[in-house]
């Protein structure tokens, strides 16, 4: 079900995408709404499922994970179901998405170094055929997505 949002809602989403720790009062000041009106709108966005959560953006390099990779996987027969059942064993996987095309899954992973990557690949091979791409840099995130609705 599509939710109808107005300019204030899109501005709130943009602000929360940039910094979800701001208070309702701070958000309200930025968009010229009262604290209570802002709170009501944010809670409405949460209740309607537009906002699914307030996540922390982690700098994995500060934790020793200096290598970010995208791994695409091909599977045969029952390997896919087995892998999904054991996905919890792969703490390096930040996100796992089922996709169309040549590959079945695309995973974003963080690793300490190339030997950690080699170890991960060795653990993935029993389930299917992994193809790895190393991320060199991040060009853009979704932080500007909502600006297009009111600019």
C-alpha cells in the first residue's frame, strides 16, 4: 500500500536519513514545525512502516574490517536452501539480497584483509560458486534520495 506524504514528511525523511539522532525539536526547527507536530509526523511514518528503524552507521574500518566486497553466488539444486539455513554462520555478511539474473544472491561483506576474504570464499564454496568484487570506494549513499521530492 502506497502512503501519501507531503513536503514536510519528505523533509523529515531527508533529515533523519542524514542524522537520525536529532530531537523532534531540532527537526521541527529545520522545517518550521512545532516539536509536537514533528513528533506526530515521525511516529506516523513509523506506524505506517515508512521508517523501518533507526540504524547506526558503523565505520567498520575502526573495528579492523578494512576490506569491503560484494560477493555474488550461483547455486545448484538444494545448495541455495542449505546456504540460507546456515547464513547466520557468516558474520562477515552485512546484507544478503536475492536477485534475478545469472546469480541468485548478492552479498555485501566486510573483512579484515585478503586472507580473511580467502577464508570466507573457502567457507562459501561448498554451497555454490562465489564471484567477488572488491569495493574501492563508496561514491554515493541514499542520503540525498528525498531531496528530489521538494527541491
